[in-house]
């Protein structure tokens, strides 16, 4: 018998010793240095070389997203809801504020090819999701959450985004969030990602390819709202799954709230019950430019 097959455990142990021992440390450092020469990278927080996100900045990122908060007052285009003869606004929970390190991390993840940052951003979104679910069931009977999971619905990527990025940033971020979060308690709803329920209309898809139309970051709240209304439609899967479903909306960045408003419009018309929304980061509200030095927003923000 082949001696390599007789001692697989011993071979695995030897490989671990080589890789994690002194020789492996030197080898990995050399490989990182070589990669840095070919494709140099710098930390998005402190500009340390050969690291997209160094350990200290990763800790700062965690601290900035450890206390999610209610962010709906900062977005003027969110839908207004009538409940018990009281007008309220759609509840949105955010992990952090879209400024400084958080803004740079989101931009690097979405637009600059640093897909690996999703693992660092995911836990923050997981905390925002948990807060959004807790706010949705606050003051209600735990049994009212039902046995069915709540669907997590995010805006579909534009055709332009699909061609330039090649992946869906929100779905990628959501997968990291769900992988990092702890299992729900008995009185918390189960959250289930539900991609593919919505798509852009043909007109919106073609409009996204037109450079003369400008980009989302160049528009004010009213222009964003006008551009997003009527831009989404249900897919066949959405027609099947959404009627009667409990839904949480998910997005990466909250600015004016126009994207969440369009999501709400389409899902509400489909018969879904929208329980709230969660985002990774929320931009400071109107008039905050002098107080918060913002990084330029992503085209899809």
C-alpha cells in the first residue's frame, strides 16, 4: 500500500508544521512582499502597505459598528406609513455612519475590488439586522413572529453595476453578515436571504447604461426619488414568494431613502408585510456636511 495513504494524519500534521512554523512564516511573508510588488495595496484606514485593512483599523471598524442605531430620521425620502391613525416612517436600523473609515471601506468593497473586506463588514450588518428585527417585534407577542422565516430583500444591481462589478455587493455583504451572526433566540424571527425576487425594469436597465443620465451620487433627494420610482418590478419568483410574506429590507448605504422607498412600494403592492429595514451605514442627514467630512459616495449609494 502507498505509505502516503497509510499515514494521512501524519502528513497533514507535517504540512501544518511546515506552513505555520518558522519556515512557513518566512514563506508567507515573502509571498506577500512579492504580491505587493506586482499589485501594491495599502490599508484603507492608515495606508499601511501590503494590507487592505490592518489589524488596528479592523478593530476601529468593529468599534464603529458595534452599536447599531435608528437611522430613519436622517433620510427624507423614506415611505410614510399609517398605523393606528398615526403617521410613522419606515424604521431603518444602521450599523454605523457613512463617513471616514466606514465610507472608505464600503467604497473599496463595492467599487475598488477589495471583495475580501466583506468579512470585516459583515458583522456590522448582522448587528443592524438584529436591531431591525428587535424593533419590528418590540411590544408584540413573541408568538406573532410566526413560524415562517422573514425574507431579506435587497435592491437588485443595475445592469451597469453587473457589467462593471461582476457581483452583487449587497448580497455578498449579506452572506457574510448571516455567516457571522449568532443563531436567533426563540423569540426572534429567522431571517432568510431571498435574492432574485426583484429586477430592474427594462427602461431602468437601459437608463443605467446611459452616461448622459449621470450617476446616483450626483443627484439630490428629489432627483433620486424621481429616478427610482417605477424602476423595479417583480420576477416570476417574486410573484410566487412575496404575497403574505414577512420581509425585512436590506441595503448597504442609506442616503435619501429613495431606494428603500421604491422597494417598499413594489413589495407592498405584491402583498408582502414589510417589517423594517437594515443598512450597513447611514449618511449624515441634511446640513451635516459642515460637521462630518464625508468621503464621496459610491455611484450606487
